[in-house]
C-alpha cells in the first residue's frame, strides 16, 4: 500500500471519529434539552473540528491521488455542500460553547 492510500484510510477513520464525537455529544444532551439545560460539551467542539480538518485533508489527498495518476473523480458540488454544512455546525458550536445552557433550537428544531 502506498503512502497516499494509507493517509486516506487514516484520515477517513479520524473523520468518522470526529463525526461520532459530535453525534455522541449531541445525544448525551437529549435528556437535558427538555429541561432547557443543554449545553455544548467539549466532545462536540473537538468532534466538529476533527471532522472539518480531516474532511479538508481528505479532499487534498484525493486531489494528490488524481495528480499521481489514480483513476478517480471528485464531485466538487458535494464537497462544497458538505463544507457549508460543517461550517454552519462549527459556527453554532463555537458561538454557543461558553454559554452555561444553550437554547434548544440551537441544538435541534422541535416540531410546532
């Protein structure tokens, strides 16, 4: 296995770990949402940063693999949409992390 393939696999695992950390942090706050005591925990902050950085690095590794002759294609529209979504989550997490409790609508949208 070559270096770019190993890098891709390692980054992919770290990307999923970041997503799992973000989702796990959100799921631990479900009980406290009803009471209005939900907050942004460090697992969510670290998870969103890990997912963002490893996602960008995954695109870079894919571009490097293409440059080295791999028969791949990158859907840049999909990457742009994913980047916008993760940036929105990143901004929400970073702006709400210092607050003692977060409004429920910041964590999820309840049905009317």
